[in-house]
């Protein structure tokens, strides 16, 4: 009986193909919107978490802030060494300093950012060298004129298809030899683009570009086996002691836990995605009302047909099943089309806004099943109305 009802439903849909398409338009748009929003939301969440992870999975970033007196007290290498030696659970502590400079090579120039770092900083922030090598101990301690290039600087001043490793370039008035290329990273600490940077030994940048021993900030990589909260409390206590802050004085520095930031951003983008998906699902309700409307019209148009079936022995439940099946098939086809449209839209928009396309089978299946269930919810009343028609009155209907 169910198979026959499905065949009859498909025949009726094919008979009024344009009306069926227009009727299911709300379902199609609703399902496509939900699938697209959730898929893009997952992609944005993954992209944000990847950016945060580029700062290190188990890291603290410590930087000075302006006090109520309007001054900023920078950190120095002594602070970094104290943190590494006196706090349990700290694996690496490494400072960073930066300056703006113009890179020159073979007649090409590019305004970029010079970062003074060491190998410990590269390790703490999981910065990989894809070609060439890192700094040697001697190069770090002496502040030699050697550098690592970000991908954007390499593309801007070096000829395509050539390796800059071994070449000598100039940063302002400082000549340096390229010893390696840093993998593509995107946005890094402080909102700066780590791909548009040249990395030199820390002491070199302090001496030649900044003229002092101050640090912009430092990174701490901690052992995940230790409680981050305990390490952070010990870190704050140690820095307050070194900076001679009284109990009533606020911290003149800030500590960011990248793991907590990652979790918070993931939760925020997830909640935003869910909210947008709920708003988009309102289209499904509008589409369901359209299904009910067209099914009521169909019952009116086929009143005489219903009367003939009831008169020759068809049961009321069989008539009800037929119209309910038509509504479900109509919604299911709309849901299937919506899933396909949502998939195509997700692929295209993910490429446009430059986020990863993460196919989520659960939301696609749930959207399709929900659309099919809309046929039951909004098709039941028209089906019940058809089954309750009086055969004699239905046969007299013109």
C-alpha cells in the first residue's frame, strides 16, 4: 500500500511539476540555508582555531600594558630566564622584539616587519623552517646577520621559481644572509602577518634596529601535564615580585592562555553558527505552510476523485495515507534539492571567504529528515480532511 501511495504521489507531482517546484521552494531555501550556514560556521571555527593554534597549543603570551600612570615597563631577558628557571612546568620561555624595515634585493624593495627571535621562540610557537636551516647557537649569541624569510617577503623581492637560501639581502642599512624559509603561517601574535616578516637573531634586532635590550613580549610553552591555572598563578606572582608591584597595585602586564582563547573562540563561533542556523530554519516553517496550502488546494481540486475512491470501497485511512505520502514525498524532494544546493553554496562560499570546507554529514542528514518530517506535520490536516469527505457530497462536487 505504501509503495503504491508513493508511486501515485510521484505521478501527481509530475503532473503539476511547476506548481510542485514553487511549492517546495521554501523547503529548498530553508534546507540550503541551514546546511550552508552550519558548514561555513564549522569552517570559520576551524580557521580561527588554526590561527590560535599557530601561537602554540599550550602557551602563555606575556606582554606589558600601560599602567594608570601612562607608562609601559618592558620586559627583558632576565625576566624570561627567571620564568624558565623558577616556575615548575615551564618548558620554554622565549622573548620577541620587532621593528619595521624595508627589504631590498636585486632592485626590488618591500616594506616589512623584522622580528628578533631565537630557536626557542620558533619551537614554542611551532614555526617550521621548510627550506634551509634555523639559527646556530653562535649566530644567536653573537647576533649575526643571518635571517629567515616569510613567504610574502620571498614572493615580493625574489624572482619566482628561485630559492633565496644563501642569497644576501638588505634590511634598511643592515645586510643579512638568508639561511632559511619559514612555512606559511598567516596571522600571528599581536595581529601581525607572520608571512610578511623577516626573522633575525634577537640580539641583532635589539642592537641594530631598536637600540635597547627590551622585549615586546615573551612566549611560555608549558607542559600540558601541569595545571595551566597553577602555572599562571605562579607566573603572575613571580612577575609582580620582579617588577616590585605592591599588593594594591594592578598588574602592569597581561597573560594570555592560548588554550583558553581557543576554547572561548570555538564556543563563541559555535553558538553564533547555531543561532544563524535557527534563524535560517524559519524558512522551513514558511515552506511547510506553503505545503499545507497547496495540499488543501489539491484536496479541493480532487474532491470528485476522492468521492469515487471512497464510493468503490477505499478506506478513509487509505485516502489519508495517499495525501500524507504526497506531502512527505514533496517535502523530501525539496529537502534533497536543498541539501544539494547547500553543498554547492558551501563549497563556493568557503572558497570566496577563504575558510576550509568541512563537510558535516550529520547536519545534511538531519536537515533532510527534518524537511521530510515537515510533510507529516503540515500534510496531516489536508490528508485528514480528504479522508473525512462524504462520498455522496464528493461525487456531487463540480
